[in-house]
C-alpha cells in the first residue's frame, strides 16, 4: 500500500473544490466515506486512488505497492489535476474587491479547477457534452466507459477506467449509436480516437500558446471553439481564458448584474479585461455561482 500527502502552493479549499466533483463528475469520481476514488492509468498499470483532505494537504492512498518512479508520476499527475500549484493569492488581491464579482469570489475562496486525467479524456468528455444537458451527457460518457473501458477491483468493488484511444478507435459508429449517441457525435468521438492512434500527439499541445492550440484543433471535425476552450481550461489548466460566447458565463453575469438580458459577447470581453490574467478563474467562479443559483431556485 502506498501513501503520500500533497501540499498546495497557496490558499486551497478542498471543501469547495470537492463539492463540484461530487455533484458534476460522477463518471470520474466515486465518493465513499468522505473519500474520493479515482481510477487512473500509470502507463500500462491500472490503479484506484483514494483522495481526501487531511489537515493542510491532499492525502493519497493506493492499495498496492508502487515503484518510486510510479509514485513520482502519480504525485505530479495529481498535483496537476487538482491544481495544487496554482496560487490564487493574486487572483483574490485583484478581484475580491470588485463591486460586482467580489462577493461571489469571497464565498468560494480556495475553489480550484480540477483537470481531467488526460487531454484525450477531456476532449472526449467535452465532445460528448456538446449541446447536451449535463445529466444526459454524463449518461453517455458512462455508457462509453462501460462499453470500451477496463475495470479494476478495489476493496471488493468493481470500478471502471476511462478507455484508451485504441479501445475507442476499435468501436464502430453503430456501437455508439446503440448507446444513444447520434450518428454525427459517434463519428466525432471515434474519428478523433483513430486520429490519435494514427499519431496525432495531443501532449504536444502543452507547448503551444492558447491561440496556437485553437488553430491546431479547429480543423478537426467535431471540434469547435467551445470544445477547445474547455480543453484549455479543464484539460490544460490555462488561467487566462475567456469563453465570452458561453451561455453559462453570460447567464451568470445577468444574475450578478440583475439585468433582464444577457450581456453580449463583446460586453463580456470588455468586462473580462479587468479580470486578466485570471479570466479562467473568474469564469469558473461564475459557472459555480450559476450552478448554485439554479440549485437554490
């Protein structure tokens, strides 16, 4: 059995951060006795990781032995996924006093973006979620996982592991249509997976600027600007992204400003100038605010 504790670089609220995981990431995280369980691939090895907050850091437990190299890989992966090295101090210094956003930001102090385990997983989840409500998108994602993924037994419970590009590439369009994917979305998911198998290196995107990532991905069928922006935020953790056309952002701002109409994309961009270089986190907090507003109605 392997244990470690990962310390955040700055202000961090696991309570706020994990609340979103429990509510919105049910196909990725299982909650058992106040611990979050996430399956991961370490090379060819499948593991189940238990995560919980202990005192001032993220406690990690794996119920099997790992080599020192695997422990280091896991540590770096989890630090990236849970944004433990993202210090939000300057974000709060810049925006907690904002007359419009300040209150909702203070209420969420320490909330961090949790990234997907890989860029491939993030892209597939995002493509599936295009133009669908969260509930049905989650259902389709889970069906894909159960159709193509692997399983691992952890504490007597069978858990699913997100499939590899190879596993999805081996499916037919009809396989996904049987799971209630429409034909076009089935083609997007499988064709992207086959493109990755054929050598398209997603990891090289880490070396590119935001604009260059957009230019690299937009020509791929099934990937629009919204999908790329989600990848930049939830796959790569870029901190100064502004999806000004996003309906959720505009709805949240309508609530914040108590207006009857959504702000235009141009108005969002103008407002966002004051949020740089933390526009991603301003947007993320607005999304979280919108979700809590809906739940309270």
